[in-house]
C-alpha cells in the first residue's frame, strides 16, 4: 500500500505553531516600523512599508497554514482583488539575517527577492511585498487560486502520479530550482509541501525560501530542510554541496511522486541507500531515480543532466 498519508508527519520539517502566536493577530498588532531601503547593486528594491500602507493595499482573510516559522493567511490586494498569501514569520524563529544599510532583515526576504527579480520564473511563487514589525515580518506572496500543495494533490489523486504527469511536474520543479541557482540561491527544502499545484493549469510553483541560502562552491555545514530529503553525506559528515544535495532531493521527490512515499524512513536507511522499486515503475524512471540517489555526491548527475535524461524526453508514456 502506498503510504504518503501516513508519512506526512515524518517527512516535513514543520512543527506546531507556538501557542502565543495564536493569541495575537499579526496583522492587527501595533508598533509597525519602516523597513530598510538598499542602495547600490541590487536586482530589486528591498523595502517595507507602514501598517497603514499594508491596510490600504491588502485585505486579510482566513488562516490557511502554520508551522514552526509562524503562520500564513489568505488575503487579497484591494486594488484589483488578486489573491495573495500573507506569511507571518516571527523574529524568534529566524536563524539567518541579512545586514542592510538601514538594518537587518531575514535572509529569506533578500534571497526570495533575488530569485523574483526580472525576468521572473513562472514556476517560483512571487514575493510581492514585505512589512516589518517589532516581533515579526509579513511577506506578501502570490497566491494562485485555486491551488493546493503537491502533497495534498497526491492524496486527492490516489497517493501517486502516473509517469507522464510526474515527468511534467519534475520538469517544472527542476526548472524552478535551476532558476534559483542561476540567481545565486539554493532552495534546500524541496518536497511536495513546498510545491503548489494550480488546479486549472497543473502548473507548479516553488514556495518557502525559509531554508534557502546563497549559492557557494564549497561545503555547507548547517542543516536545512527536511530529514527524509537529506543526502547521506549530510548524515555521515554533516557537510554537503549545494548541487549534489539538490539532485538527491530531486530523486526523492520523483520516487515520492511515482510511488506515493519517500524511499527512506530514517538515517540508517538513507545511509544504506537500498532502493525497493514497485514493479509498475518503468525501467527508465527507475534509472533516473537511481542516478539521482547515488551515494557518492560526485557521481550524481547535474540538474541539466536530469532534464536530458531519456525518461524526461518521453512523451505520453
């Protein structure tokens, strides 16, 4: 039996929202302050506005999600009614900051703006605006309507995808990740919960840059993302490179989509790396998964190699 539903609590890094986060509406708290404006070589203007400007521009809706970072509300832009999501991130949960001329902001904001600078990628959710408060930040994001995350989409279609749709989704995910890398950003938390599926078009949008980091050639030693998507080198040595680790997460995502569950349930299984394929997954698909989930990082394909793999070139199979 394909068991993605049973594994959701184990395959996500989200945690229950702190109880004090529910006591106060983050959009009604007083004490808003002006955010920094960056001068110099910036791809986009980074700034925040006052509480009054937010209330003039946006209308808050219902709570639609929460996690260890804070919570997310549905909303609308008043000028044209376009749906938005308002992500509330509490200062005490922020681990990485960017030092700007007039203060500090979460690194998430700077990197997301960097990824969204023109020309933007249709497969990455747009950061439209942000607001700074004494104890939290609000990020105003594009919200496709109707949409749902890929995890819930999988449950609604029986737990797994047929290979043609899985191929299309994987291509979009890889293209989104490549766009991020081209902007000097590594996402570091690819998983079904961080991919939105637009209901009408079946377009994917990559979300949540809370674990993102500037791209570097060397090794990373800080753990970020979700345990079930960690590569073995992270567990064995506590260090990893951006591209091979991203490729590993692509392999986990593909396995999850075509089977309905992650291939490894704990650290020992990740390090051992034994893959058990169901018989109804094609030989070409299994080959791509195996290549992405090679234990040696240097033997994994590049992101571009994934797009050129024979399975990715098949049509309607």
